[in-house]
């Protein structure tokens, strides 16, 4: 089976058909009495682009097709879904065609034809099924049309069939005859369409090669006619071509296939001037059209893949010694090849990792941002760094805590450094002689952030209000130290400030420590107080508006 992508709506059958009649028994096996299986020794059933032996003087004027919703062999008079005639110009050895069908399942297609010559008793029949038609999908399958000389029972030829499917616009058929030609030969293509609402509607046609990577195989002359010619210029096997019919409302396409074959393909020489990249006589993996190109998006011959934007990470590109073969996962090669989760600085799909993320040394784990690596990512608000991804050493700064949380803005720090608050901007780092430990710095920043986030120092507020809340200073000093007790301090930062002073046993100790910059809490209190009392910094620094 082969498949071709169709248009929205219904699916149509698109196929290759071959019609040929052999001269006597020199090219056909004679049918033994009672034997219905004898076939032509020259036929290639199931291929796209046949090479059969036409017989002069025999003309199959048309082929009649019938599509039924059921098997005529087992179901009496199954409903006919579609029926019509395909124009076959005559003595060609093959042709391709497409017919549209509504979406459904359980279909069977039958073909029939007969010789138009007087005195001949030659009939051609074929059938295929069951098959289904799916919206937005075209299914290509092979079908045999068996032509029999009723006078002697010879089997004459084969056929391949394919498909595709604007609701009121119907493309009746797309026929290529012959289905293949030797370069620089010509293939005639035919089509017809009609409008269900207006039989007189003017319909325009446009032929095209579906895969842009095969555009050099040939061209239509002209491309905008219902019936035209496809001129073969370079080798190409089973090239999908489409005719698009357009009325005043919409467009609908139907597909068929053509093949252009180099006359020198198989002569034991790679004739590059004729577009060949290999030769079947020299390379058993060479395709039938003698073109195997790594990078055209089409795996051919011994190619196990062909690079596309989707599979680039798992397919070796052109120029590589292993070109167009599937890549094995190798951690550190710069490609994220399954089952790798990442590789170096690349994440899934080969996309660069976000700042702060890293890949494990065995490429199995994508690690999130690490505080202290100097790159802000994930939930980090900032990262002052000084370390590496493998051994980060978080370094607090005037704007960023050791937990990579923002404790100020650069504008506020610049204002502090330019004015009277230059010394207090370093408060949370501790005195120069005896700097705070990392734990003390963290406590200082926790208190500072709490006061900023709650705005309890803004306006008429104060650091004391951040602890006492609605209580006066006198009430607060005498209140229960247990914050869960009735009447205890209710400021938004009461719990944080108590945690910053684990040795304190009363509220007065907490309030007294708010002005002692030698302690983490007092250092935070003095810094935000200085910002508030500086008329230049107050509008700039966070939590004071």
C-alpha cells in the first residue's frame, strides 16, 4: 500500500492503470484449461509505472468503473456509490487515474473495458476491496486489470490505482497517459471537473508537482489547462502530480502519478548529465530511476532516513560519512537523539536550553536552573552567580539574595550608592570587619523583602509597624510574645522578625533590635529606613510607595 495526502472533504482514489495486449503467446503464458491464474511473463503487478508490451491494432476505447458499498461477489446488487467512464486514448501501455468518493468504509471498485476493434473478443476486468475513504487522506493501492482474449484465454495486462477528494465542486478524473516516459519524453495528462450547482460555471485548472523536492523532474506545458502535457526532463519515479480545479468559491485537487526514466539507467554508468546519481547495474540499492539523493527528504535505496526539519536530530545529513542513516544516541555529540533528554546545551528537539538549565553528564536528565550559576531561569528572580553549573557558589549582592530572590532593584542601588545611603546598601552583607555568615545574610534579606513586599514602611508606616501592626509601641512591648495568643503583635513581618531573633524572649527585644545594624534584622531595618528618608531614593526603591 502507498498513501497520498488528500484535500479536506472526501477521499478520492488515485491510481496507475496499465492496459496492454500481447502478441499471441510469445509474450504471454498460455492459460491452461481450467487455470485462471496464468499471467503475463512481462507484467509487473503492483508497481507504479508499468513497462508492458502494447499490441498494434487493438484499442480499448474506455474503461468503465463502478464503486459499490459492498462486495458484488457476495452481496446481491450492492448499492452503487459512483460509476462512470475513464477516457483511455488507446494503445498506450499504461495510464493513471483518480476518482473522488465520499468518506466511508467497505467500498469495492470494479473496472471493465473491451476492445473496440471489429471481430475482437477481448474483455478487461478488475476489482479491489474492501477499502475505506477517510477525510483529508488519500490512499494509494495497486489494482490489476486483467484483459482476456476470450478466444484463447490469454491474460493480457495489469493496472495500478490511486486517490484524493469544495463540497459542490467535483473533480471527475485525473489521467496520465502513458504513466511513464523515457527522458526527454512527454506524458499527456487529462482532467475534468464540474460544479454541482451550476453546470455552466467556468472552472479553471492548474497542474503541479506535489513535492517541491521533485520539481526538477519535469514541467507542464501549459500548466493551466485541463488537458496538457508533462515534459520529462530528469529522472523521477512515481512523482505525484495534482490538478487543482477552481470555481468562483473554492478549489479542489485530485492527484495521479507520473514517472520519468533515464534511457541510460541500468547501463552500468552513472550518467550525471542526465540527472543520475547511481546506476542499478552498479548499486543494488539504487532506485529504479537511478537517482538517490541524500537531502531531498525522500529516503531511497539503502537510505534509512533523509534529513528534514523534523528528523534532523536522528538522521545523518548530506556530506557525513554515515549520510542518510539513522543516528544512534551518543551523549556529547551535540545532537539530542532519543532516548537522550538533552545533549550539552541543547534540550528536546535540539532547541537551546533556557538560561539556568543544564544537561546531566550522561544526557539523561534535563536539570532546572541552579541558584548561583549566574544565569536567571525558572523560578529564580535573579542570580548573582560566581560559581558554575556543576559547583555553584551562590553570592548575595545588593540586589540578589543567596536564594536567588530579588531584594532590590539596580535603580534603587544606584541611588543608594550616589547618596547618603551608600553604606546601608551593604548592610545585609554585614560589617566589613566581621561580615555576616550566609545564614545571617539570608535572614537580613528575608526581613528586608517582607517589609518591601507588604509596604508596611510606606507612607506613615515604620519598621515598628511591620512588627506591631495595629498595636502602639507601648501596647506592643507589653503584649504576649506568643504570636498565636490574643493581643499579640499582628504586623505582617512579626513572624519573620521573631525568626530572625531566635534568642529574643520578649517583644521589646525585637523592637530594640530594629535599629541595631550589627544584627541581620537591624541591618535590614536601617537600610529601608535610610531609603525612606532619602527624598531621591524613596520614590525609586521598592516597597516605599
